[in-house]
C-alpha cells in the first residue's frame, strides 16, 4: 500500500470559476484500487450572502405621498448584516430624497429593517408619513430636492420584497404592510431568517463517482464554524476515505459547493487542502 498527499492552494484556483481548483499531475496516473480523503483543510469563510446571481439583491420601497411611486434599490454584492441592510436602505432613501429632517436637523426615515433577537426574527417597521398639518406640528422639513408632497392623510410606505431576498430576513415574497395604514406598522418574520444562506462547504472531486450522491463527485463536507472573514481549519484525526473510480488521470479537480450544491463564489481563494490518496497494490 502506498500513500500520497496532494496539496491544493491558491495557485490551483481556476481563474473566473466558482470554487474550482485544479492540480496538474506531473505525469498521467492510472488509478486502480485507490481511495481518497481529506487530510486537512484551511479555507476562509468568504462567500457573500447577497449576490445578483442569487437574485436576492433588490428591495422596493413604495413611497405613498401625494402620489404613489415605487423605488427599486439594487444592493451591491457583499456580505450584509441586518444593520448593514438598514444602513443601505437609509442611504438610498437619502439619495432619492425619501426622508425628512426634524427641528434639530436630524434625518427621519419611514422604513426600517431591524433584528428582534428575543423573537428570533427580523422586523420591518413602516412609519406613517404625516399630512402637511401634522408635519408642521412635528417641525418636519422635506429635502430641497424632493419631488413629492405631503399626503392628504398620513400614510405608511410599503416594502416590496421577492422570495430570494425575503428568505434572508424571514419573509415570504410580498408587500409589507399589505395595505397602506395611517398609523405605524411593525411586522415580524413569518419564517426563519437565513441571513447567512451558506452554512457548509461541500467538496467534489473528479476522482470520485459515488452512485448514490448528487452530484456524484461529492465526498466531503465542511461546516462553517467561523464568522464571515475568519479562517476555518480542520485536521482529520481519522481520514474518511472514499473509493477512487478506476481510470487514467492527468489532473485532480476539486469543486466547492454550498449545502444546496450551488457553486460557491469564493471571495478569498487562499486555501490549503491536503488530499490523502491511498493505493492498494
């Protein structure tokens, strides 16, 4: 029996791919009676939770004033917490002049995305935009560039989300609140939020053809035990080997997936993965 270790690092990353690493063997190798497993792995938690490819990067605010106008905001690809999302939304509201200032010059916003840790939920808040009389009493001032005027009656803006974005914050696709209200509205997630949609890295290898797996190349799973941007390491005390399909190979390819077997768009490809290959003579 012989044992070989193959070390993958950032130099083996296939440029422009989504989580593909290819190791060119010095010479073609014919595998028979061989097994492969992961000896150790070090990889950064570097996958975005919001990406255009996931379709979860837009949110629409229906601004209900003297007229009703929908504003759709596109979120740049990145990793966002709830507070980050709320900050982005406020930033877009400023750009679109969808805010007011009070007597102290502070900005007042009328929609919010917050966490409600006690309820294990996200929370959408819609605050009623006042009529002109109430706005005067509150000493509210519209921004100079505002294209809207005060509503005839106090009216809440509405937040429109698609299913992909809704899954991040625990809401089904829809409009929130479902109808315009004259008073403030708070709504909690109706499903479990998944602000971090990637919970595990799954490895596939071209040496493997597991007839009971889909994809058939998958052979190893690494749970994301570190926060975003942190290094995840695993040293196998006992390597779990799987059978290598017989054949002639001139390269070994690793493919990284998420737990749903979607290709991973790694932002940091500085990895070290040690494959252990055992050949029985």
